[in-house]
């Protein structure tokens, strides 16, 4: 079974694609402008010595911030499995996702549950897996790639002040499409700081709500 926490006691081996004992180090990040809003993820994959192997950057459409964070993790897992790596160490600045993957937090969101399930399905295909939380300033390259993806999706490029395109970019579909995850649009009114939905509409527990005046 993959190990989520402890450092391996085995000696380090120079990483190669054909060496299943080589550690792959991945920094991933995801974000959304509006939550939900235009979303994207970015990731940097490298060897233990710091050699960059690939950079991932993908625009996801209108999604939540947490959805984008999970998409980054799934993109990293897909790359590791495709390229023959069996030992993966992930660094993310999403404390929620890290603790959910570690089993320390429950996954209550119906949008995140299938992504969590898919992540664990891919983790189970590895020999060893670790995931840790880091502050955003220690994850700046992945953050840059996530913002580059969001810039592309909102037609913002270097000419308008956005960051340049990454030099290495792989695009993938890291998770099964989930039609139920598209944010619904419901009508209602606010009174006394409380949102009242029209008709018989109801919201499931644990969802984000964005109020847009008509």
C-alpha cells in the first residue's frame, strides 16, 4: 500500500524514467478567479536533484478553487504513471486538499468527491506516495503556471500585463468529466442578509454560493 506520510528509508537512486525507485517531486497549485470562476492549475515536476522534467498548465473553465487544486494533483498523478514513476512526492499549498488526501479531513463536497476517489485510485497504482502542505511562497512556480492557464482562459496575455507562457507545457485531461460539477444558476432574493431561493430550489450542504444581482 502507498505511504502517505513517512520518508522512505531506502537509499536515494539517481532518477531515470525506467527506474521505478526514483522519486519524482511535484509542486502543484490551482486557483479560480471568482470561486467559481475562470480556473486553472499548474505543476512543476522535477527530480530530487532539482532537474525540471515538465511543467503542466491547463485552463479548466468555470470551476471552484478547490476543484482546480484537485485537478493539479490529478494531472501530476497522470504524468507520473504515464512516465513510469512509482514513487511520487507532492507539495501543495492547499491545506484542505492535502488533509483530505491524507484522510485527516472528510470530503463533503459532491463536486470534490469523485476527484478525491480518482486521486486515490491513481495513488494506489504507485509503490510510494507522499503529500505535504507548503505556504504559497514556497510553491511560486506552480502558482505562476496556474495563473498563466487562467490568463489564457480569460484572453489575458503578456501584452496586457499577464505572465509569459511557460517554456514547457503539457496539457491533459486529468479527471473524468463530471457534468454534475457545473455550478447551477438559481434565482432568489436577499432579505436581512439571508438568501431566499425561488420556487422549490434547494442547495446541497457544503457548496459555495455566489450572489449576482440582476
